[in-house]
């Protein structure tokens, strides 16, 4: 076959497939579209939309459609102080027991006297369901279900009796509403009913003219999930949703608590939903009044205007970064088919799709002024979700925000930054009651009420480094954007008080009097309560370093900084054990057969920066041994973390191998077991669904293409170009990703080699470019762009 003939056939096939996607003139890119030829059969096949506050899952049924929706502040419980009064009185005893090798006794004492009250935290909740029933649409043809990442719109198209039907669903940030638009190719052909329901026991749905109004109160925390001791505060949050129905032509009839539409030409549904939540200390808002405000703001706006404003708003974030890794005829297939065969065909376009999907999900679940993305982003249908769908801050919440700065979504870090500021307040009382120390501390979980005390069980809950890890994100935001006012007003106060706590918390190790160690603590979530886990020391070293640098930039707190420098130098160092592995604990007791999902002691490799093949080759080799021992599998988020680990180790092919291990159907088609990977809607599977793996994958792919965490002697960042490029994506281009120090990059490569590079300096800092052993260092001017070729950058 001639190349031109093949090309013509490929383009024809691709355009035919694309024509199945849509009823518009827009040509859709397979690296920007999830699409399917049948409705969702389960929640993890439904398609997500969100505006940071309101989320919805669209199933796409023809005769019966369910659109399950959430509002980010609907949680069980109420404002609550989780600290355990007087817990500090057993701190010294727990340390002594651990030093004596009496781990079980230390954990028993911790569970009795040191834990959060109540022992657990509260849970994120579903809000309700929009139920649409289309009589006679059971047998439909030419079905397509689509999520367009670029427009943030889900659409469903199909035919019944030669009439083409289309539904569009979007969640608008400018108008704070979920909209559903239903159209048909024939006038008067739209007949269906609309209902609302709610899983909470206390709820009521009424019809008021052309509106359905849902009111209710959140269920209490489920009885069967209450941990020993009880004491869970009752739920006090109230909520209201209003669904307005606007029919164009035809009739509107109230019928059995629903609204029925007859013979309409088009219909628009507008949902607004709110709760009484104001902040973690205040739930006094009136959700009915809030809904009225949102409804009023929508008055006079056509669907097309709301849609236009929605797209403009969404794209100001999403379109900042473009990635093109190539495509083939494989790329035009439905997404579930592409996922099923990815391990064999390695379609690079699906990698690009997963990459942009991570950015899409972050934009959709985290906006300035909202809550941070939780364990499931903002999407949850269960009253008792796994791990309460809260914030697990010994990896998962942080992983959610790994892509924010590097993929040019810096503003979306704001909700996480605000949560850390909240924890720096609630964590002060925990520091006093649990440790009798100044500053603030948070452990391995938090919720919307900003719990900071250790929860669940002493063997993994007593881990005081959660707040210190979260503080890294405030520092990153400064490193990428260089705002000294933000550094002074937001970052430094949080870092300073976290450091004050750890300056007192560190104690001398009885076996190495020159070392300071952390404890009681654990290595999440492996091995139980100990003194001196490696991960703690890595986090505290970085916290102190960041605090010291911030203070020096601001010219502040000389006495505290001198103290931190002295203590930082004494923190127990990373150690290499008997198998050549990086030790997880002070003692050389790692089990080479241990396949635990957490690889916590590699924190210093990623997201930390103290271990690297260039700067610490012996420790980097020890990390490789540890990763080999832990294996290339694990839960979804664990695989995602390993993508980042191997990229930091400059092994792009191994990093891509882990990416392949993540990009497998989570549900095994042979036995139906949920084994981890990705669901058909590309949600990450722990299993079950956890969104962190999506964000971790996007971060890991970026780390393959750009790293900027190492620094020269003057403190300027190296910008390492294509440091871990896998052979499987040997051709491609990406723009406009960000590096620390305030730089934006357009990178193109062919056959595994850099072909062009453009760098824009946002702050005017010195530029250190490294590629393939070569280095270019030069001064820059703020706002100027600089272009380089591979010859300039090669050694």
C-alpha cells in the first residue's frame, strides 16, 4: 500500500470516528476526549463534571438517566475540637517503652490515652440525584457518550425513531450551577419526566411551579463505622437544592412529585445547591438564601451564554498546557477499548489523554475559595465512602496537588494553602494537649472540621509529620511564583510555627547521642509505632531548610534560625542497610520480601529533594534497591508515586513501565475482581476509587519531561530538560509547563532527542538549563523568552 493511500484511509477512518462523537462542527482530539458507545453501567463508568464546588457524575442512560451530584461542603458532623485533653502526660512513657523494645505496650498506651476524641474523623457526603425518564427510549441507535476535556462538557447523543437526541451537562464556575441541555432534531419530540432524590434520611422534595426544591439535613456518621469509644458529634449541616426546568415549546405538568415535559423542542435544567457551611468553625449560613442568590444571578441568561462563559472560564486554566505525543488509528476507538489494549499497543495519545485528564480533574475539583480536592476530588455517591473520602495527609492529599504548580495551575493550590492555614490554628491546641509544646502539628488525616489529632489507631495514627509535609506546598507556591508578600504573610508564619514544634519534639537517640530523632511516630503505614522513622527525618530536615531560607529572605528571626540550623545538622541521617536498601527505620530491619504500598522513606527522593543520582548517587542507588524490593505493582496511588520515583532516578523506561502498570483496567474481565489500575472512566483505583493516582500520574509524566528541584551553590534552580524521557514516547511536544524560579517551557523532541526549547522568564531569575550532560547558565529579563536548540544544550 502506498503511504499516501494509507494516510488517506487513516484520516478517513479517524474523521468517521470523530463524526460519531458529536453533532457539531468541532473536530475533537482523541488526546482530549473520553468517549464510549454505550451508557455507564456503574458509577466508575460515569463521566465527571465539576466547578470546584459542585460536582456531578453523568451516566448517560437513554431511557433512564441518573446525574448524581455533590456539593463539597456536605459532610457529617459539625465544628469540633478533636484534641485529647492531657494526652501529653503519657508522651514520655511511650518513648521509654519504644526505646525498651515494648512496641505493643506503647501502642496500647497510645490507644488508651493519646488518641483523637472521637477516635475517627467525619465523612464527605453525596447530595442527591437528578432522575430523568424518557419513555420509549429503551431501544436507541448511534449512541455516543463523550467528555470533552477542553470544554468541560459531557454530552450524550443517540437516535430513536429517526430523531436525533442530544444532552449536554456542565458545571459552571461563573454561574455556580449544573446545567443540562436537552435537544432533538425534530420539533415537539421531547417527552420526559424530571425528579430529584436524596440519600439522607431527613429530606423533602417539593414541586413549586417549574422548580423542584430539595431540602434536608445531613445524616449522622454511620453507626457501623463508629470506632471504639463513640463520641462522634451529630450532624448539623442543612442543605438546599433547586432544579429549575425551562421548556421551549410543549407543556410542563406536575405529576407525583416530579415535573413532566410534553412535546417540547428543547429543555434546559438548572441546578443550584448549597449547605449551611461557612468555615470549619461556623455552619450558620442559610442555604435557602444562598440558593435564591444563585438562581437570581442566572436570571436572564440563556443556556448558550452560560455555556460560553463556562468554556471561557475553564479554558483560561486548561488551555495553558498542550501536550502532543502523537496518535494512530488506535486512538480513535472508545476509551474503554483503548485502556484494555494499552499494555500491548502503548498508544501515546492515551498517555496524553490521561495527562490532561489529571489537569481537568484538578480544575474541576479545586478552585480559589473552595475546599481542597479530597480523597475522591468532589465526586462521591456513598453515605459511608471508603476512608470517609476525607483528606489523608500522609500521601494522598499532597499527591492531589503535585501537578498544580508544574502543570501551570498555580492558582488551584489556594484551597490546599487555606486548609494548611486552618490546620496551623487547630493544630496549636493539639500541640499543647498532646505534646505540651508550642507551634502546631497535624497527623495523618484531616477533614472539613480540620481535625489535627492522631486518629484510628496508635500503630499508624500517631504520625506527627502531616502538617510539616503539607507546609511543603506553601513553599513550592513561593518557589514557582516568587511573591514575597505571600511569603511574609502566609508561608513564613505557617513554616515558623511548624518548625517551633519540631525543634522541641526532636529528642536525642539513646544509641547515637549525637543524633536527634522523631518519635513516637511511624513510617506510614508500615511497621507500627517506633522512634526515628526515616521519612520523619527527611520531612523535618526540609521543613527546617525551607523555614531557614524564608527567614533569611525576609531578614527575620535570627535566634530561631540559629536554633533550627543547629538542630537540623543533628537529625539522624539517611542510612543504607544490609541489602543495599535505603533503611526505613533507624534499625536495619527492612524485609526484602515486603511489598507494602507505602514507600514512605523514599520521600527524600520525591517529593523531597535531598536524594538524587547527581547529588547523592549512593543513596539514589539504595532507593533503586528499595523500589526493586517493593515491586512494580501496588495500589493505584502507590503505582503513581513510583512513576515519580523512577523519573527522579532518571530512568524514564522504568517510570513508563510503572505508568503502564497503572494504565490497566482495574476490574479484571476474567474474574470480575477489582485489582487496581484505572476504571473505564479513567478514575484511579486504589481500589476502590481514589483520585490521587490520577494526579500522581500527571505529575510523574511531567517529571519525565522537566525537573527543577535541584539548585546550584547560589541557590538558583537547575532546569533539567527531558531528564527521564521514556523510549515509548520518543516523539512529542509540550507547552507551557513550569519550573521553579519562575520559568515556563515549550519543549519538543524527536527520536528521543530534544529538537527545540523555548523558555520564558516570569521573574527575571538566573537560568540554569541542563540537557544531555550540557549546561547553559545565563541571566534573564522578566517577561522575556529565550530559544535554544539541541546543539546548544548538548555536552
